[in-house]
């Protein structure tokens, strides 16, 4: 029996999935990660911790599935995007990694916008946001100039991990697209961006494809894990790109709805596309295709917050009991999920959440359903942007917290006006990484055929015509709330402390 290993380097843990040639998960293990959090938006990790945690998780796999020691044919990686790892001429780490959720780079984002203007989108297809890698490079350059002068290259988290496991330093397009120094459609570093902001092009690593074999495990690492050092290692992809593979998003018209702490709407693209509203445009892990992506900052977090306030000592099931009996619109109650500001389509850090239309006859279940509807309306704003750009969206694969409740899945179908699909075995980015390894090992003639073998759909939810019409009317009201409350929320910000 042959296996592949999919390694997902997340923010809170490293997860490893062991998969056989039929797409069956034969083992999984994880190792936790720590994050340094400090005032001013500091979010950092020690890159060495990623290596230690990955080796630990792989050792757990071998211990639980002993035949894996001699049967892992290949491995690949999914990784948290945007994080900055700076290396010197000896490829030693110069400082802790600045993560995707490190927000101390607002001034650097403004510098990028004022320097590039409209050319920013021309060169990168993306807006300048605090999470991206380029603002972090500029922050180090401005605040730690001596250290920056020693830097000869930078990589993203999974690429540093892969380097430590193989000795080979590369980056691939799906992660490079999130640096703001890369042009997704050209699949090349943007020399214009580097020159405009005085970042040496030589710092940008060599680009390889996600399914390219970049080496084998170094002997010392293989010995620590307890496996052969001839395991083939493939480049892998960014977590969202791998998540798309793991959800089977590989054809036109297919879209992913992922509801975790934040929410993501990710739609497959076969060509360059212009979408207004701050939508991201990144490379897919599948070669020569792309995805557009919109983000709701407080998706599942909004429901968790509501549970903490309304039902702190009860389960989610208790909180949501009876929501299917409440008609669309929660009896005239609207919720906007702006608890932490909003990303798509507003990119507004000051906006805050609202319940609109509350009266004395609303009960806890009305409030809960309104929160779920508000989250889904926010995600629908990204879908609307895609459709306005000419995209056809007929199928939405739903994963995460939004896929755990049948009433919520039906609500998504009605608000999105599309067929919503749940998965039989939801494994996310780690399965996407395993798919890349399987394709690299030649387990099927194409990555699409690996996906079709590994990803199994469970249930379909179809839009109900009368609900679609009702939600379309309510959605128009939902979109007015931001316009009516943005200035008020900005004025209230001074009282938040």
C-alpha cells in the first residue's frame, strides 16, 4: 500500500493527513503552535517551531500507522498565507515571522497606495492590506533597518518549512500571489512593484509549480521521523488554494463557502478577471487557473459571540433549536456581522455590527437566525461582486461551521440562489496538500482526476423560489445598513477605549 502525506501549516497547529490511493484517510495527527501576541497588532511565531511541530506530527502518524514508515511515496504542504520569514545569506532566520494577522503595517499600506495609485492593481491584481507580505517587508525596512540590510531573501511559512525538510528554497504561485509583489496572471514577480518600493528583486525566491517535485527529505529529518529519505516532496500551495482542491473546486461555476472564525467565498477562474470591491485574485494550486476571493472578517465568530452572550452555558444545538420554523427575515430583524470591522466589499476597520428592526416580540431564536442570515448576506456580497463581473455561479460547496446545520445549508442555497453542496469527509487544506502530492506522484493522469477520486460530495440543497425572492428583497435592505451606519460607527470609535 502506498500513501501520501498532506501537511497543513496553520496558525494554531500543524495537521498531517495520511491518504491512500483511493482517497481514504488512513491516519491524521496534529501538533499545536504558539503565537506571540503583543500590543500594537504584533502577531509572531518562531519558524523553528513549525519544523519541530511538523516532525512531531509526522512521527505520530508513523507510530499510529507503522506501515507508513516504508510506504509514504510523497508529501506536500498547505500553509498559512502572507507571513514574512526573512533570511540572511546563510539562509538563517533573522527575526520571528510576522504572521498574516499582524496588523502593525497600516502606515506601510498607505505608503504602497500613495506610491502606486491605480497601478497597484495593474501590477498585483490585489489591494494593499495589512495582512500581506510586502507591508511587512516595508515595516522591517523602516523599523529594523540594520536587520533588513542583512536580509538576502524572504519566504512564506510553508516554504520555509519545506526548505528545512528538503534543503531547497522555492515559492509557488498560489502563495506568492499573496505577497503583493507578484502578478498572478503573469505568474511572475512584479519588477515594477519591487523598484517602486525599493525591494531588491533578488530577495524574491525562484518560482516553481505547486505539483513540482522540489527534492526529498534530508537524511537527518527522515531519521527523526522514522521514514525513508527518498520520499518525494512537492511544492504545495497556500491554504485557501489547497482548501479549494480539498473541496473539489476545480471547474468553472464552482465556488467555495468556508465559514470558520472568518468567512471566505472563493470562486474558480480560468482567466484573468477584473472584480471591483477589494476582492482578492490569486493563483490556484491547479496550474494555469486562478480564484477570486472575498472575506467576511467575523463569520463564525459572530455566531460564537451570539452564543456567548445569549446561551453561554448551552450548546450551539440548543441556541439554534427551532430556527427552521422561523420564516426568512427573522420576523423583520437584520444583523450585520461587523464585530471586527469588515473586509469585502468595504475594507473598513471602523464599521461595527448592528441588529436592526428589533422589537419586544423577538426571542432568542429570532436573534440567532438573524445572525446566521447576516453572516450569509455578508458572504453573498462577494458572490454578487463575482456575478456583476460576469461570472456564472451555479454550485457552492459549503465547509466549516456553516455546513454543520442543515437549516443553515438551506439558507445558503436560498440567499446565494445556487445549489449548495456538503462534503462526506471534510478535511480542508491538508487534503488539498495530499491531492498535490498524489498528482505529483502520478497517481492519476491529472490533478482533476485525483480530486474526483479523493473528494466525495454528501448532500445537495436547492434554492426554494419563494425564499430566494424574499431574501433578495431583504438583501437590498441589508446593503443599506453599512451606508447608513458607517459614519456613526466612525464617530463612536473614540468611545471604545
